[in-house]
């Protein structure tokens, strides 16, 4: 209650003057009526004190001048009604002047104290307003994605909080003007009118500007951190996508294309290319992503990198940049200038301690690129190099497995030739000699004739068994007639009826025919021995396989499907282990499905023109082709 009364008495804006005059008059009337009955029981000095509350209240609420007026009217009323001679004003008595002096002194002291209290209250309010304004600006600036975008709103809030005609936050240099004051924020300045009161200008300098400068620096630093974080997240996302490609076993050329696309997205150049080092200063373009209209595709081109940024990257195995191609005579620079490129940065791709190649980004009208771009590119290529090394290791492992398969096939083929050309011929000769010997034995030596006949029959059985083994090692019909005749011959020997559908209309590479033959042979054996099948179907089909990772024609896939009608699918995981290894070593795929009640299906897809052949069959003859 007392606090509310005190705050009302010293509030910042006093009530209207007319109300103050009415209150002063009311105080004087009431006090006069109050003193009138007391004049017979109290001294004159005591009665004079009754008028002090009115002077005090009016001076506190309405200020010094109305307080002085109230004091003078109160002194005149007391002198007229209660000081002898009554009903007449006298100025000769010193006590009248003393009473007036006391009233005026009370009015002056009360007005001064009230004014000081108002000033203190106003200062507190202004400080609170400044604190609230800085807090609100802190939330506004620190929460903004772009600090410059919120500066107009920030300036408007400062002007509103400080009761200014206008205010403007400028981060860039502004020419001085005689009607303006630039309060430094470092960076930038707060621009306000020059005719502001000293008190307001002091509040701006001491209360607003320091906090605003700190918030602006923090906001710009936070914005830079956000930008850096977004760039880092984008870089990590790009590297994660590249790592996923590596995990899926894509070819190096496909990985290089993905690297060029990711670099073009991350650093926003006009073009990004992955160059592989060939020999000396020769570089081949293995991947590119060009966003400049009219630029000639360079994929697959072999270029001389002497004198350009690529040479610096390859020679020094470190990032490099070239802010201008003017004056450079190398082939890459000439090609770049021809399509409007003006600057470039490059970073080496180092695999197993050697410079595998380079990732180079080109800029045209927007160049040169920002400082440090080459080092950002280098951080990207460091991880890309690991991915390429893993991919090449995977490709080399696949090629090594394929070479082992081909070596085993060569060994089988050699054994088959040895058995066919030597052992089988020798057995045939021995059989003929036994038959001749049997015919020369006299009739009276029947036991000897019988023994020779049994030996000849045993030799004939051994010959048949050897022929069966030879066909299992490497069937001669496969090399002579091709895949379809060999499969049909294999089907005729199967104890379960086999139907062969389709087949290529031309000879396929030997390694494909051998792999398909062994797959079908193993599948027929499993179905006949373990699956209790009554019928088996073999489907051979050639299907398209798109294009290779390096952009060349990939050719076709040979699809082999073996399906039986067994009630329960046979567990052939162990029986097919060798077949699966052979298929996967050749870059193919093998899948086995065995839904209950629907038989078992084995499907194999073998690339006819895949990487395995290019790596291992380039200089090898193929049987029958």
C-alpha cells in the first residue's frame, strides 16, 4: 500500500495541472476548516503546521512551481484567518515572513526530492528498457541464419526502445554526414541523429552500443560457424555417398564419375574433372561434370598437362591453384580458355603413396575461387583416394580370382587333352591287341581265351569310365560344338527328364561357356540325387546389361535358370560353393530360391563382355571361338 502510494506520488508524468490546482485549493480549504476549531486549544505555531501536508503533496506530485503557489496561498490564508489582527493581512510581523519561508522551503525540498526520485526511476526504467532491448536483439541476431537480413528490424527496435527518430546499423563503411553520428560497433557503426540530447547519446554510447557490438560479433561468428558446419555436413554427406558406392563394389570409373559430380555440387565450379595419370605429363579424363553451356565433353581424352595447375598437383603431390590462365601455353589451359574458364584449383588423389591422378575444378566468369578452396578440395580427395584404393583392390581381387579360375580351366583342359590323346588312345590300342590275342588262342586253350576276353571287357569298361571322367573334367563337345549341344548331351545323360529352352545363337567366350556348363551340371546332379524331382527345365537366355562403368559397351549377360519340381527344395549350399566362387570370380551373380511346394530354381547371370575378360582373356585363345 505504501509502495503504491509512493510510486503514485513520484510517478514520471504528473497529473494534469488543472487537477493539481483543484487539489491545492481543496487542501487549503480543508486545512483552513480543520484549523478553525483548533485555534482556541493550540498555539499559532502549531496551527501553522496543519498547512504543511498540502504544500508537501502538491510539491511532490506537481512540482516546484505549483508547490510554491500552494505555499504562498497557504501562508496568506493562515495570516488572514488565524493571525492577529484577524481578517486583515499584515506584512510587518516577522513571524508571517517566517511562516512563508518555511512553506516555501518545504515546497522546494519536496519538489527537489521528488524530482530526484523521478530521475532515478526514469534511469532505472531506461536501463531496464535497454537491457530488454539488448536481450531481444540478442535473440533476434543469434537466431538469424543471415545477420544482415535482420539488421533493419534490429535498427527499428533500437529506435523504438530509445525513443529515437531513426537508427540504422551499417556493417559496411558509410560516408560521414553532418546530421548523423556514427557510433562504432567494430565492425560497422550505429547511425543515429546528431541532435539527440546528451543524456540519450550517453545512454546509447554506454548502454546500447557495447552490448550490441558484442552481440553482432557473436552473431557473425555464429553465422560463420553455421556456414562452416553446413559445408562440413555437406562434405561428409558427399563422402558417405562415395563410401556407399565403394561398399556396393562399383567400378573405379563409376566411382570417379560420382566424385566429379560431388565436387561440382560441393564447391559449385563451372566444371569438375577427375584426371588419371598415364605416363609422364599425359593425363586422361576419366570423369567429368560440366555445368557450363557449350563446353565440349572431354571424357576419355588424353591431354598434356605441362605448365598448368594439373602439372603442379602431380609434380608436387599437393594442392595448387591458378587464378588466371592468361599466359599459360599448356594444352589443358588452352582448352579451358576456349570454353571460357579463367581459373582452377586442383588436389592430388594419392593411392598407395603414388599420385593416382587429380581432381580439378574450373571457374569461368565467377572466378577465381575463394581462398583456401584447393585445401578444401584436398581434404575431400584424401578420403576419395582411400575409396579409389579400396575399389581398385576389389577389382584386382576379382581379377585375381578370375585368373585362378582360368588357370584351373587351363589345367583341366590340359588334363583332358593328355587323357584323350594319350591314355585313351593307349587303352584302345591295348583293347585291340587283346582281341587279336584272343582270336589267335587255339580252341583247346579255352580257359586262356576266356581270361583274355574278360580282360578285354574290363579294359573296355575302364575306357568308358575314363571317357566319363574326361567329360567331367572338360567336355570336348563344349569346345567343339558350343554350349547348347554340350548342355543337351548333358541332359540326355541325366536320369531325370530334362528340357532345354533357348540358348545363344553364337559362340560365347570360353570362360562363359565353361562356367555355365559346370553350373548346369552341378544343378542337374543335385536335382537328380537329392531333390526327388520328376522333371527339370533349363532356360538359357541372353539379356542386355546396359553399359560398362567406363562408358564402353558392356555387352550382354548370359542368364541360366535351372528349375525342378521337387516338393521340398534341396539344401545345395555346400554342393554349389565351388560353382558360386566360379560365378562371382567372373563378375556374375548366383541366386537360389526354393519356396515350399514350388520346386527349386537356380539362376545365374554371367557377363559376356565384363571386366574379368578384359583383365585376363585379352591375350588368350578361346576354345572354339
